[in-house]
């Protein structure tokens, strides 16, 4: 069967282009079958699915099994996402919505995800992982399906990449934080000078930035002010550096490779962490979690050659530094220990984790605490909230607690470069 025709038939759009090249390899494998209905019924409590959701998934599974092209695609997506390579090395689709299934389109994505849980249950025993923890992740599928139903009136799934993380054995709680391996897609290289102990992250070529050194990606409302340039020669590299506050600088630095060693580069595997809601996110708990994660993944998954730590979160945007000093906020205290980097523009985390509203329309935003008031003031003044990232090489984890990046010069410069008046934000 032709891949493009099968996608057209199923009404599947916006999939990573790299999947097409894997189709022939998959088709050459012995033909498998979709999981059996009895499997889901036996494991229903493990997924936390209601009887209603289980019934709906089984109905869609039967419809898919009866349709040769859909069944082939469901098995292909399971293989390409989880089996054909390590799942954290595979590009994920934004969603897996088979339009051919009408309102059931989102449940199509459940089929490859449920298929993978069978292998994960085996891995839990093989690697002696915390069963409660991993099957707790399975239950997130149920939460996402419920949320989707509430929003869209029918079952489905979005946040597909996150759903993939919920069904593999790689997402594990270490201390206060949850970790999973990812492959870093940003073209940033982390250089380290062993003699002086100084770190410099350089941008690759052609990254488009706004005037304040954040990225223009993802429908950013502000125009590009500069595009990064990079070059390398015999024994040196040159590029636009990133200030540890998390902004790209419009200037060039040259590093001698005699002095600076690259510790992390694009597509390396890093342990990405997630911050749970509720109390407990402190400098001490973060340090403990980082160290525990390094020793856990080294011990349990020695074949994962991770080079460091990563996080993409609203908790790592330099915009928070415009709002609070370290004395006023644990979030900012923690930020100062990390080398932050600009990351995709996305304000979705603020509706989800901060305001718990549908939109960021200022007139409807709660103003109950300082964070709410100060972020709302940014939006009211024409600013655009975004998340940010961080990079921490494995060899610098032990010294994380003693490392603090000085923002005496960079913070006022960042404040000045905002496309709105950011001067009085900390007093609101
Ligand atoms: C991580 C977390 C525990 C930090 O909270 P914290 O320790 O209170 O942080 P700070 O001490 O720096 O708080 C500074 C101010 O921001 C407020 N604040 C912090 N996190 C907030 C949140 N998620 N929503 C609303 N307000 C928040 C605090 O209430 C405080 O304001 P106040 O003194 O006027 O009450 C908290 O943000 C949280 O639970 N977040 C949800 C999980 C999350 O977002 N994970 C990341 C997914 S990308």
C-alpha cells in the first residue's frame, strides 16, 4: 500500500515528513495484529478508563481492525513511534487524528498508545521499575481524553507527544521532579572551559530572534530583529552567544576549541524534567532531584547515553525575572542556578498552569496574587508571554548548587529591550 494514499484515505495530516521514509522498512516486517479487546478489558483499571471510555475505544478499535488501511496505519504508528527506534529519538506528530473516523478521530491515536503499554508492563519487571509510578503515567491518558471531551464534546486526545511519554517506561519520578529522555531539537551548543569553569552556549546559524533575544517562532506577534550567524574554522568556532538569563545576544563571540569543549549539541539526548504542581519546588529539592535522576538513569538504563538535563517550561522564561527578585520568589531563586536558553514561543502554559482559564484575555484573568497581577500587566501592555528552556551538562550537575549566574548587567538590558514598559512590574 502506498503511504501517501493511505494517509489521504485516513485523513491524517501534518505528520512528521520523516515517517514516509520508514514505511517501506515497516511493510517488509512480518504483518502483526492490533491488540486484542481482552487486553484492554483486563487492564482497564490500570488505565483508569471509565466503562464509557473503554466501550468507545473498543468500538473504534473494531472499526479500525475492520479497515485494512486504518489497521495498517495504526500498526505503523505504533512501530514508528515506539519500536523502530527509541521513542525519545523519534519526532512526534502534534496529534494523530484520523479524520475518516469523524468524531472518533482522536480515539485512533489511542490504539498505538495502548499497544505500547503491553511492552511497558514487561519492561517494568525487566528493569525493576516502580510499577505504581509508571502505571500512574498511563492514567494521564484518561485525564487527557476527559479534558478533550469537555473541550470538544467528543473523545479524543491532543498533546500527543506528552501522551507518548505516558505509555513508555522512561518517564520516572526522581525526588520532586519527573524526568524523561528527549533529544534536543534546538541548534544550540553548550561549551565549557575546564580551566576557568566558564560556560558559553552558542546559537547555530539562522535562528530568528526578536529584539529582546527571544525566538520569533510559533506565530510570535513581534517582528524578527536579527538572525543568528555561526562559523567554524581550524581550532575555533564563532556564533551568537546566549546569555544565561535565557536570551540570544546580537553579537559574535569566537571560542578557541583548545579552551572550550562542547558538552551538549543539537539532537543529543538529555533528561527533560517536569515540575509537579503543589509545594516542594525549592533549590534544595531541585538539586537533590537532578542528582538522583543522573544516578537513576545511569543505573537503570545504561544504554541511554544522555549528555545532560533539559527543561522547557513557563518556570524558565526570563520574563519571570522582570517580575520578582530572588528574595521574593523560589521560582526565580532556582532559575539563577540554571543556564537558560530561549525556546519556542508558547503562552499555552499560562492558561493551563497559572491562570487555569481558556484564554489570556486580560479582562477575564484572575488577579489574586502577585504572579497573576504582574503577568496580566505584561499582556495588557502588549507583551507576549512565553516559556523558556535550560541546558545543564551531566558533569556540572554536582556543582549546580554552588553555581549562580550573575544577571546584574543582563537583566536591566532585557528589561529595556521589552516592547512595552517593564519598569514598574515588580511593584504591582
Ligand atoms: C512550581 C510552583 C510550586 C512554584 O510555586 P511557589 O513556590 O509558590 O513559587 P514562588 O514562591 O516563586 O511564588 C511567587 C508568586 O507566584 C505565585 N505563583 C507561583 N506559582 C503559581 C501558579 N502556578 N499559579 C498561580 N500563582 C502562582 C505565588 O502564589 C506567589 O505569589 P504571592 O506571594 O502573591 O502569593 C507552582 O508554580 C506550581 O505549582 N506550578 C504548577 C506546576 C507547573 O506549572 N509545572 C510546570 C509545567 S510546565
